[in-house]
C-alpha cells in the first residue's frame, strides 16, 4: 500500500507541530512528511499532514481559511501573548459592551502586526530569535481577513471566542488587539484550531492513535474536497505518458472531462500521478508526481 497521502492530526498541547509528526514518521517508515500550518506549542487542534508525494501539494493548502476557539484573558498581557510568557502589562477588565464593540471593529479586513515572538522574518532573522536575544523586532502590519468573531462566553476576565479568519492571522495578536480596542490589554490562555478549509478536527486523530498506512486510504477523497479540483482517472495505456509529462488529450482518461479547470490525475488504484489544468480542450501540467 502506498505511503503517499493526506491525513488529519489533532495536536495535543505541550508539543511542537514538528514533534507531533514523529509518531507518523515512525509508523510509516518515512521522513517525507510535513504539516501545512504550524500551531504554537501551547495550542491544540488540527494539523493537515501531507505524506510522500503529497508534500508537493502544500501550496494548495497554505491559503485555506481557518477556524479557532480561544480563551482570552483580559486586563493582562504577556510578552509572548500566550500563557508561556511573563506578564508585562496589567490593566482594568473591560465590560462586555466594550468587548463587543472591539470585536466589531476587528471584524473584516484589517492590518495586523504579528507577535514579536513569531517566526516572521525581520532582516533575515526570525522575529522570536531577535526577541529572545533582548532585541525588539520591527514588524510590518499584514493584511488579513477576520470573517467572524463570536463571543461565546464571558467570565471576567476570561473571554471565550470562536474566530474564522484567513491565512496569516495570529490569534495571539487578535487577543492583544481586542484588549487594546476595549481600552485595556489581553493575551491568549488557550487556543484550539477546529477547522482548516473543508477539514474539521473531529475527523482527526491524536498522534499516538495514528494507525499507519491504512489511515492514508481516503487521501484522494480528502484532496478532492478542496474547491476547484476534480478527479480524472488515467487509462492504463496512458500511464507512461503522464509519468513522463508528455502531452495529454481527452482520450487519455477513462471519462473525458466536460469543462476546464484543475484536475487531479489518478491511476485506477487511486494513486495520485499528477495535477493538470484543462483549458480550451488542451492540458497543461501543474506537476507530475
């Protein structure tokens, strides 16, 4: 059975995203594994994991929207904007009306400054490395989209929220900005990623429960859940043509497509062979695996 595929992992708190992949590497016997979006060590939740040839598809997943649940502590801020940092600011605890107005202001397209303890590059160095060495990295704001901030519960000073946002959004920075917009300060106490694009954390397994190659069996179906991707099955006699990146025609497939777009090319056993665009009846490879 192929060790190429896509799986969903529920990362526990207290381990890095990189460490969370260790059990998968061991059970699959490969180091060609990567996740498509880092979670902080204190955070939990969904990691979309690509294995083998599927690692070359990472850019298809990097732009997906995400959903998080977080508990924010208001009236206090840490240097890392999470529970692992030291408290550097204290203020009053805002009332619910102020928080609601702050959430309204931060919903939509905003310019967000990443946390200084982040992996953003500043003049060739990671921002967190500069901060840990006593420096103050100057970070430029980044445009992100906050589609929804739902105030789930408020047990002052703790605020539970659910956030839907675009790629590049830092929930730690959102906690900081929410506190400031309410006239105080804040940091994230707990954070859980519940969704990445069409994938939900309820489908995921914790690293220790990963079953091995069998867990990759439904990779084609999961890949096809991405918007704009359709499956094409390559005829046996056309396999070598695809593998060599030679010109494709509708006759290469068991069923000729009726529309233009991006297609995932599979053999009859469901192994991914490549990706190709169809435009005006002609084909252009996106990649050959």
